[in-house]
C-alpha cells in the first residue's frame, strides 16, 4: 500500500514501479507459502501431508532466485556507470543459469533452501549496492540522499540479507526436536528483520512521495 501511494505521487519512477510490483508478488508468495503451516495445525487438512503442499521449498527456491535478480537489477538501473551495469548484467546471467542448475542437479529443490542461491545472491546484491553507494559518495546526490527511495531500499536490503543469509544457509540443520530454543530464536530474528525491512520500505515510500526532487 505504501508503494502504491509512492507511485501515485511519482508515476514516472518506472524502476521503483516494478519494484513495487515485486513486493506485491512477494506478498502473494508468502501467503501461498503458509499452506504447509495450515496443513500441520488443522486436522481437516491432514490428508495433504503426503503431497507437495506439505512443504514450500519448491515455491521459495525459485522465488529466491527471482528476488535476488530483482534487487540486483533495481540498483543496476540506479547507477550511471555503463561499465558497472555491464558487469552486473553478466553476473546476473551467470547467477541465473548456475542457480537454476543447482536446483535441477542437487537434492535441495523439495527438501531445503538452496545455500548456493542465497550466498551467491547476497554477494551480488552487496556488489550492486556497493556500486550504487560509490556513485552517491562521488557525486552531488549525497546532498539529497534523504530524498532517495533507492537509499531506503538499499539500507533495508543490506540489513535484511546480512542477518538472514546465515539463517537460510544453515536451515537444513535446524531440527525442532533437537534444538527448540534455536528454532524459536530463528523465528524471532527472522520476523524482526522482516519487520525492519518492510518498515524501512514504507517509511521511504512515505517520505519520498512528498519530496519534490526525490529520485
């Protein structure tokens, strides 16, 4: 809702428009991803326990690839350097091919989150944001940084991926029966960084929608 509020006031920001559409897709994916939880807790749905609906890795593994590519390309279009854009284009194609290959030729697709998808994707997101920050620091854009929606998105993305990456990488080792305390810690921490990220997005959308010279 905050994203669409921003687009109402900044309809010409095409790059951010697609990012808002991505957030809508994310909401839809997250909603569908709760089906296994419903199957687990509601006896009426227990007949689905032996179907693919009982897990959601098949849904989130492809989504994670798309998610990282969206962030990488969002910041790619927020930088002016053609050389940096070319590097990010090449790395994006390499990442897409290898991440899909990893899902096909490994056993992670239906069983756990892909560590490769998350580690490589996080590195490329950090690289794209680094290019973005470098251009800001070496230009006059630093003077109006508070008017930049991409700055708010970059801060949220950096913190979120920095905290969540270790959680996803070691997810396959989580076992509620062996370490319920750690599972609870995981859930609280993951919920916290999600709240931080989407709050940061919302604040950025709200502030920048009112700025005349936002970018």
